[in-house]
C-alpha cells in the first residue's frame, strides 16, 4: 500500500518547520563528524532534514519516492533523486553517510532499507535513524483536530491506519529497531530518546501542524474555503488560548558502517 503525499505545499507551510526542529536533534546525534561529509537524506520530503544537515555543514543529497515533494522549492535545495529507499540508486560505498528521519516507518521492509543504507555508505560512515518514540509525548492537538475533521466527514485513510497500526510499531520499538540495524550489518553506537521542543506554542500553529499532514491535507484541500476556515477555527477554539507547547519524543538510532576485515 503506497502512501500519498498529495500536498507538498500544505506540508511545507506547517509540518515542515516542526520536522526541521526534530531533524536537528537527529542530525546532532551523529556518531561521526558531519563536517563536509556527503549525507544521503532518505525520504527527504520538502527538505526539513536536508536543511538540518546543511546547518551542520554537511553536503546533503536528497532521495524521495515522491517527485512532487522533491520539487518543492527545488531551486534552493541540495541535489535530489527520485527513488525508492529500498533500492537506493547509488553505487556501493559511494556516500559519506545516510540519515532516515521519519521515513523508515513508511516502508514495508525497513531491514532492506537499512541494508541498502549500509551498502551505499563508506566504511566508518554514519547511518542515523529518527522515528517518533512510541512512549514519547502525545499532544492533545492530534485528537482535537482529528475529532473536528471527523465531524465534517474526514475518515482516516486506509494507508494511514496501515502506517500507524502495522508499519510504525516495527521501527518504533527500541529492541526491534536495534535488531534491524544489527541484522543489516550496522554497528549500533547509541539508541536514545529525546524530547524535542518544536517551538510551536499557539493554537493556530498546532492546528496548522495537524491539518498539513498527509492524512488530513487532501481532505482539507477538498473543502470549500469557508468550511476549511471553519474547521481550523473550531479546532483552535477547542484547544483554547492556553495551549501546551508542542514537544515531541524522538527515538534516535546512531550507527556506523563497520570498518576492516569481516566488516
Ligand atoms: C514523514 S515524511 C519525512 C520527510 C523529512 N525527512 C522530514 O523530516 O521532513 C516521509 C517521507 O518519506 C517518503 N517516502 C515514503 N516511502 C518512501 C520510499 N519507499 N522511498 C523513498 N521515500 C519514501 C515520503 O514521500 C515522505 O516525503
């Protein structure tokens, strides 16, 4: 079942800044210096992780299955390739490192993706994975916005339920994630949870974050402008003015491709 990112513009408006803050924490967990290093951004989307890589002075290369996501502001983005991260279109040992920020949970076979990440990365190079921590902070905005949308006819798409129920648990569980990395031949250096402050602290920001995600954005785009505003306004009012700042739990696996004989 493929996941549809119907609205890069919607994503880039509100979700992208949240993912940039989260990506910064993942990039900072690299077990190897990223200075000047070429790093492949798997599932790059509209570029939040690539920007975090560039802020760390590495040379990002973006890969995503969605040409529309990569096309967003392409003129100011690093080089990009449309492709499937389960069959990375790069030569063996040709890249300095790989990062998969919130993308490993989107594939049917995360082990195959990590094996590919290992194959294309130079020995000693980092392979870093970020996922939402299953035990991390849950913000009430998710439930509030989904309830308001459901009241107006939104139904969670089948792919979203598959992602939440089947795919995410395969990579969010600590032990499962570490085992996937080891089975792919990676040396796990660190596996930690971080609570990241996204900087979003208004009801409007929280509602925008939820409505711009791929599960809701196509529904929102299908509404007449007045109903769209009504949905956003009702969700913001339900959250109230004294909102809880958006902090999200991220689980970060930092590994390297082994060096030397038998690696
Ligand atoms: C949640 S977004 C994360 C984007 C970005 N890393 C960020 O943090 O903003 C997941 C991205 O993975 C991409 N994706 C999903 N399955 C993929 C696959 N098999 N190969 C490459 N990209 C994929 C989607 O198109 C989407 O852009």
